[in-house]
C-alpha cells in the first residue's frame, strides 16, 4: 500500500463560509463529500491544486444557494403583502404596545422613570447650553462688536489683557477710522451709588462714549440714542429708573452719581437680559464726565500716556470689512507710538469679538486657548452620556426579557408577519415609552428648574413659545426612541419561528454579552463622573485651604466712592476704637481680595538689565498690617514713629524671589526715571498675601505708604463683640460723619469665597449629574437583577432544597454584577485620570490626583450596586422552594 500524502487539510476559510451559509441539516453531508473529494484530488493533482479546486467547489455551491434564495424571494413577492405601516397597522402597533406596558407594570415603570430622568437631565443641560451659546446675542450687531485687547511680551512670555492706554481710542478713530463704525472708550464696570434727594441706591454702572447706546443697540424706552451727548447726562435701565422714581417721569430729572457728579436723566432703556455682558450694568454715563471727574485720567489724556493701561475700548467694525483684515491693520497701533524704552514689550493690538467674550477669552502665551466653551462641550457630553445610560436601561430590560417574548415573535412570524412588521411593533413600544417619558421629563424639568437656576446662577426659563424648542423636543424624542428601541427591535425580530415553536430556542451563553457590555458602559460613565466630581471638589478645597498670609476673620471693607469719605480717617478710627467695636482701621488703594494696580520701571543694585519689572503695587496707611494681620518674614511694619516711612516699602516673598536679592531689608529701590525717579527703602518682607486668584501663584507685590492714593477702608472687628453690635455702631458712626453716602460694606471672607463661585457651580452641577447617572444605572441594575432572579427561580429552589444558604444564593446572584462593576472601574480609572489631569493643568496652583479618589469611587459604586442588587437577590433567596418548584 502506497503511503498517503501528508496534507494541511481543506482551506479553513472556505469551510467557515460553508458553515455560515449552508443549511445546518445538509452541512455535515455536504462538507463530508467535499472533504473526500479534497483528499482524492490531493493524491491525484497535489495539495496546492486540490485547495484551489476545493475553493472552486465551495464558491460554486454558494452561488447556487444565492440563486435559489433569489428565486424564492421573487416567488414570494408575487403574492400580495401586508403594508408595514398603515393607519390600521399603526393603530394595531400602538394597541399591542400599550397592552404590553400595562401587563408588565414594573418594567414599564423602570423604563419610563429611567428614560424620563435621562431626558430631563439632557433638557436641563440643553437649556444651559442654549443660554451660554446665546450670550450677548441680545445686541443686534454682536457679531461685529469687539473689545480691543493687547499682547505684551515680558521676560520672554506673552501676556494678553484687555486694559489699554487712553490715546489708543483716538488713534483708532483718526488713523484707522475707515475700519470702524463705532469706537467707544469705556471705564471699568463698577458699583456706584445714585442719589435722588434722600433716596440712595447702589448700582453697577459704566462711563462710555456717546456712541455706546447705538453700538449696543439698547432698546430705548424713553429718550434716544443721543442721550449721552450732554456731558452731565445719564441713561438708566428700566428697573433703576423704577427704583429711583417709581411711577414718576424720570426724564430730565436731576440725580447725583457718588455724591460728586450731577447728571440729568436723558434716557431709559430696557433692562439688558442676564445672559449678556451688560446685564449687570444698570446705568451708563458719559465718558467725558468720567474724564472730568479724575485728574489722573485727564493727565493720561493730556500727556498721551501710552504706558498707562487703565481703560477699556470697544469697537464695531465697518460693514465692508472683517476681523482678520482689521487686526492686520491695527496690529502696531500702539507699538508705533510708545517711547523707545517700551518697544521691547512688543505691544500688539488685537480685536476680541463679542461672540467670544463669554466662551473663548482665555489666552496663553498670545494664543487663544478656549474658556467657557470647554464647559459647554463637557456638559454636552455629560448630557449625551446620561441620556445614553437611560437608553441602555431600555435596551437591557427589553433584551433580558427576550425569552419571554420569543414565543410571541415565533407565532407572529408563523402566521405571516414579516420581520419589518415586527421591527415596527418593537419600535412602536419604544416610542410609546419615550413619549410618556418625555411628558414626565418636562414635569421634572419644571420642578427642578428653580433649584437648577440657583446652582448654575442662571435665569433659564422653559422656551414654551419658541418653535425651535418644540422642533428640537420632537427631534429629541424621536432620536431617543430610535436609539432606545433599535437594538431590541433588531434583536427580538431576528428569532427563527421554527426554533421558537419547537422549544429549541435558547438565547445562548453569548446572548447576554451585549447586555453586560452595556452595563459596563453605564458604570464606566457613572464612575468617571464620580471621580471627576471628587477631583473638582478636591481642587476647590485645596485652593480654599491655601495659606493666604493674613487673617480674614472679621475683616470688613468699605469702598470710598464719594469725596465725603476722605479726610475722615482719624475721626472714624478714634471713635470706633474708643467704642470698642474694631481692633484696627486702615486704608488701602486696592480691596484686600484684589490688586488693582501694576507698575514697572523699578531698579535696584544688582538688577539684571534685561529683566522687565512688573509689580503689583498697593498703597496703604500705617495700620494696614495690624488690620489684616499680615505676617513678617523679616524686618518691621510701617510705623508712625519713623517719619522716613513715607518712602519705605514692604515686599512680599514673591517680590524678593523675583528680585533675587539675598538681604532685602535695607535695600534701596528706585522707581521711575529722570526727574521723576524716587527712592524707596525696603523695611520688611511679609509672607505672601493672597489677594488675587487663589488658583494662581501670588504676584510679586510692593506695599507703599500713602494717605492720598487710597480707595478702601479696612476694619478688623472686635471678636469679643457680636458682628451685629459692631456693624450697628459702625453704621451709626458712618452716618454721623458721612451722612450723604450709603453704608455699603463687604466682608473679606465672603469676597474671597466668591472667587470659588465658578468652580463651585461646576462642581455642584457635576455632582448633580453624577448622582443622576448613578441613579439611572442603578434603576437599570434593579430591573436586571429582578429579571435574573425571576429567570433563575427554579435553580434557586433546587439549590435551597440541597442546602444552599441565603448568603450562598445572594453571592450567586450578585457576583455577576460585581464583576461588571470591577471591569467598569478598570476602564473608568485611566479615562477619568487622563481628562481630569488636563482639566487641572489650567490651574497653576492645583491639587494632586490621589489614589484614594479612585478607590473611594470604586468602593462607593460597588456598595451602591450591591445594595441595589441585594434587594432582589435576598427576596428571591427567601422564596419558599416548594412554591418555586411547584410553579415550574
């Protein structure tokens, strides 16, 4: 007998194709014949030719199968078919869907509640995004209005800011006027008090050029756009006019601004909505009045101080141009005019469009890097994910009940239903659930909206009269219904009627895989949200607990808004100290929680000639240190015992580090140039006082003595007395000595707390959404656990009869879900770490991402999962096995 040739067997891919498309009843016979033929051909023509011939035979068979299938379909199509969608069919779909909902009340309730919660979250986020994206669109020409910003290079780094020098406005009007329709100089928005006789109210206002009302397209209710042409005029918002005059006619009435500027009301405009830059500005006064009110501004105007960046400038570009071409033209508008010694700062002028003020105003080294738009994207993704979680619940519960609905599918197919009709039936059920969920979601949004507005600091309302809202709502509902119903419809309608009716249908061990994948997706999203929320909270707490270098407890600040405040320092200090309500009182040029002034032009021995100096400068009176409780590293505080302290300065640690001097105390610093140069002696170094952003390093700051360049009164309340008693006494003293000014005070700790408002809002919203994500996930888990317990009733009964304890059964039913949560934890941990690391990168002073955040999130989610699953597991384990076995 000749030896058999060794072969590698028929091509495996050809065999797989055969197994995929061949009828299972004839596959074995067909494959056996082909294999025998293959072995024969190997002996006859060799293995290579045999493999080619095997492929040829398999493809020939598949071609024959395709032709037969086509012929059968063609024959079937000669018979009349029932339309997939018709009024009668639609009515039938809905009737059956409604019956199914009523029949399975628990699952229906879980589905509707989960979807409604997800849709409500998506709606809230949608309204929040709408409010952000529509910011400033109140102004008709918002896409052509811009604020003038400038880049300046110092010590190799580019700084971008919106403060510009006074002469730049005139420069743009005279040399580049053809590029602009309006050029409007403006003061910074700030609080001022308006007085009408004895009535005084404090409102935020601004001083602007005469074209401001026209540029901002204010809706004038009284007066006209020309209301600012008179130097002593004022335009009031509707609510401000109402607060001052009530029902009386406000036009042509005389009022005072800060008790020093007499103005006549020349116009009343409709309140600018809250989602606009000028929503908080309640009055506009003429720019010329502002210039006339302060000598330093007049000096900046008369002497063309290009280095004094203390003003704002707004423009509306002409209709026949665009931002790109205008930016190219005005790029060097400042650089061409500054003195030679300031050209090293490479000042570059750039327009920041109004449409970007809210969403894209962050700059880094001269490049725009984003802003609020990052949070719009973030919350958009969160809303989408939360909605996806709700849809996953629907898919999971629908497919989990597949075996129960398999007979229904089989019978429907056996009596003539085509797959399209079954798909429509399941989609009808999905859309019916989504329709109910949408109604419930609207109700939830209405109930939650007041709280949501408070947390988000918004005034969002439901857009009932906006057709876009309903169009979007309809599209949103259809989209959700389609996403939620797609998988169940396609999966359930694919059952083969023969197998189902013969009872041989089984979902198979892999049928639960998609369901488990969806559960993992749910918990991955939920865990990532929880981890992100904890990291945001951690960052806020880290910044709040940062050493601030002073004691803000009982620290009171009062802005000196009118001339009456000046010259009363000694009087107030003596009276309030004698009354025992304050420990100390001092004045300063900036509030304790901010630095209003920055200056350059400092020189000292050993200074690097290439080093550009930029110090925060704060003017203070003698007792400032005692009032705020700053802490000295070396040297001493300002003292009335030393008359030379009028030319003394105190530095913070950041300034010493910036100057790179080893023995700062006693060092002389020269400020200015030529005849204007002044020498100051360093008498002390304090620990860094955190006066600006708590998320940034403390800026190098110089504290100088002055009783003239001051704007704020600072007081340290006596802790031995109640705050109410102190405030009552202080208010009485102020009304006695400054009777014409309102007593408006601020606590330093409250003002410091406001610096975290934005992050806290983001944190609260993230917590809210993360909580709802967990709720939705657990709702789905509750339904799945219920189903699994019901499905395994017989197994549980048998195990109990054989001696399994409740703990054994609880462990049996819970372990699958625990494994899914662990897998989700493994995926969510690196994902959340990656994105939150990038989020933290925006803060120079930031917390570390600790390992315990991930562990705590994982354990917390695991506990919530076990609590959710345990209810159904223990309930199933406690059932009397006799009943469960009898029922089977």
